């Protein structure tokens, strides 16, 4: 029996005046895990609605009118931006991809020697793109060239032609053109 005036003493841990009981702390942790998992699943679902799409620039570009190119020249006008040389000979046009077939470096056009030379490993290519020295295993690739409706040269880098597969003779690898045509 307690006597009046004596303090009420309870054993430690059984007072019942704690802010968080063990049970409520475990329940809060459990619900936190459930809502955390739902949040991650919702975030994954929302990310699924917006797929990863690479918006690349179009593979085709207009390269100007044929009269802008002199016969027997290789134009480097689109080398930096499009990685394409446009060459013209007496019969017409062809476009070469400015990527070495050895390890993918960018060759340089040497007008004085009338050849392409890769600065990385010394591969050499003739004006038409065929390889003649160095470690490059095959000629440069050509890309599709045609005339657009407005009479400009239209180059499509997505369509490539490989000499060793006999594709340089296919339509699009070479654009026959004579002065006054078009």
C-alpha cells in the first residue's frame, strides 16, 4: 500500500509516457519502407513513360548547287560539320565519308598531292577514296549523293557504299552530272 506523501515509483521502462513506443516505431519503419518502395516504383513508371530517345540531327543535308563545284576538285566545305568530302570529276559527283577505315580517325585532304592522308597511322587514299598505303584495310566509304528537287546536291550519310562489296557502282554512290544539266 502506498502511503500518502510518498512518491510513486515504477520500474524503469514501464512508465508509458514515452513519445514513441517500440511498437509504433516498428510500425512507422514498416510503413516508411512500403511508401518508399511505392515512390521508387512510381518514379520508375513515370520514367518508363518517357523513353530514352536520342534526337540526332538529320542524316541528310543539302550541299549547294553543282555549279559551285569545279571539275577535278575535292571540297572540304562539309568536312567539319558533316564529315563528308564532296568530289567532282568529269563524269559527276561522289561524296566520301571522312572517317579512316583503319581506326576511325579523320584523314586530311592534301590538294598538292591529290590524296587523303590519315594523320593517325599514315594511311593514304587516292582522290576516289581507294587505299594505296598504310594500315587501312579498305577504301574510304562513299555516302549517298543525289539531286534534290530544287537542283541542289543532297547527301545522305546514313546510306554508305563500300568498294570491297561492289557497292560503289550502285545508284547513289555516284551522281552522273554534266554542265548544263539539271
